[in-house]
């Protein structure tokens, strides 16, 4: 028993240490490339064949923006190239823009991005980038108004748009001409309101003892989650949503308020009330598995001993995905859960295979994915464990303090 | 007779447990395979 206890602690310690080391190694390799000019010059040469020579005009350290003057074969100034970054779904993406002398976009390329390929490809097939060609630096370039976002890949589109805006600011400064600065408004819409409503309903259902006795209430919120978070928005809580925070590149607040409410709301509620209000209550994939199980009616389940063992696999998968995400600095590694493929109907071959096996196992085993694989559930369990340990530690400190005071009086 | 039927149901539940465990292990293996493919694609890029 003692050995088992120690082994668990050793494993937790090793997992924590390995994540720290991965972070350190990842940070060091990133620091080595802090001066991006060498890398960016490769982008210049790869992206534009007609460039005879180029010279760096300015570096904007606030958004890692670079602007180059480009010369043609006759040593004449032919235009400008800006290389900037924007926040995509899986982290920063690099936007390379070729501008004419009067500030018109000639070409756009994205040599580096961390977004999932299935979603990213939608931008290419949907001709998203072509919309920027021929636009001038002083056009509004507002996503959703002047530039159409690709449905289902809006966060990636927004990342590109942020990079373009940073690039046009550099060109405007170079040309010493003003441009319309888009209004930075936080977008609060129906999806955000429904999410808050859904979370509040789950809290009410679980905290009010009158309601929590009825099993039916869980199905109400579960199917609400399936309809809103799954089928309509295709934005269930994913490991990626936590990983971007761990990697220090949270989504852009103004255009991603929904993700802020989802991530911070679920974690904050867990810390306040000591309960996970998302898993089994609001998660659309949990609803899918409930439906599959009802249809299957097979009722297989591992023995109690194996159930306990297999439950811990979730922590391994969480660690495995996070370790390589931190080490390689790419959040796209965490985009593997089957709900992304199911609700967006986009995914690579292996993601479709995982979805198929996951749904098929749901016919035989109750909530197989949630119980044995889901990294989001594992993450939320860790949040609850940290809360409990923190509270225990606080109680111990208070207890010791009271004891000391009593002893002092005696 | 009663003894036999309880033995049979015990046997059945044991086999069901093994089948469930194998199914979960397949699900876990495929999940890890998908993550490894992601890691490879990121490393190659």
C-alpha cells in the first residue's frame, strides 16, 4: 500500500518535472530564434521569385512585425514586404504580404502556422486569401464586413486578419499616410449569451437539491450542449483551449469572448464550487455517447480493478499531448479529440478513424471516451484535486495558527 | 443447477469485462496513434 502511494507521487513528480523541462527546452530553442530576420529572409526568398534585393526598413517589436524594401533587377524600389504575426487557433501564424509602392497587396502567403490542417485547408479551398489581393492599405479590411470569414475556421481567419492589419500599419507608417484603425470592440452575441445561460442552468441544477434529485435535468443541459456547443457552434471545450493558455498565447479577447467565457467559466466554477459543471452535463460529445449507448444497449464494462487502472490512462494522454506541445511549441498537437471531426465534419484520415472507433465503443461501453481517454476530463479532475489540496493546506495552516494562539494563552 | 447458472453468469461477466477492457485499450491506442501522427507532422514541418 505504502509502495503504491509512493509510486503515484513519484509519477506525479516526474510528470510535472518533465513538463517543466519540456518548457525550458522549448523556451531555449525559441529564444535562439528570437532574432527572426534570418528566418524571415528565407521566407522572402521562398515567397517571391522576382526579388533582386531587399533591405530591412523597420522592426516593430510590439507585434514582431518586419518591413522590407524590395528592389527589382534595375536596383529600383519595387515595393514592400511585411512579415507579421497573428493569433490563430493553435498559436501564432506568420503572414507575409507583398505590397506595391502605393500600398496595394500583391500577394499573401502564410509560411508558418500551428492550426489544424483540416481547418486550415478550408481557407485555401474557400479562396480566403484571394480576398486580400488588390486591397489597399487604407481599405477597411474588416473581417466579416470587407473580408468574408470561412465558416468553421473563423479563428484561423481572424489570425490572418490580425497579421494583415499589423502589416498594413507598417506600410502606412512607411508611406506616412493614415489608415482607418478598426474599432476594437468586444463581440458579445447570441452564442456568448447562450453559453452563459447554459453554464448557469447547470450550476442551478446541480446546486439546488430540489432539482439535482431528478435524472432528467442532466439530459436537458446535455442536449442543450449538443445543440448549441456541438451542432450549431462546433466549439466544445477542448484541450487546445487550455494549451494555448499554458503556451502563453491566449486567443484574441475581442473576437474570442466565447472561448474566454467557456474556459475561464468552467475552471472558475470548478474552483468556487468544487464541481465539474462541464463534463457529463454540458459536453456535446458526452451527449453523443449517451445516445450511442442507448442505441447499443450492450452494457459492457471493464472489471472494477481494470476500470480504476484505465481511468488513469486519461492522465497519461493529457501529459503525453501537453509534453510534446510544450516541447515543440505547437498547440496543433492537442487537436486530436473526435468531436472536432464530428461537429465540423472536417478531419484527416486518422481523426476519422478515431471518431469511428470512439463512437463504436460508445455503443458497447457507457461514456467510453469520457471515462478512459478524455484529456479535458483529466484536466478538470486535476483542477478539482488542486482545489481540494489547496483547501486542505489552508485548513492545516489555520488550524496550526489557532493551536499556536491557544498554546500562547495557556 | 443454480450453482451452474451462477457460474455461467460469472463466466459471462468475466468475458464481458475482458472484451470491454480490450475495446478501451484499442480506443486508447488509436488516440495515441493520432497524437503521434500530429507530433510527426509538426516535427517534419
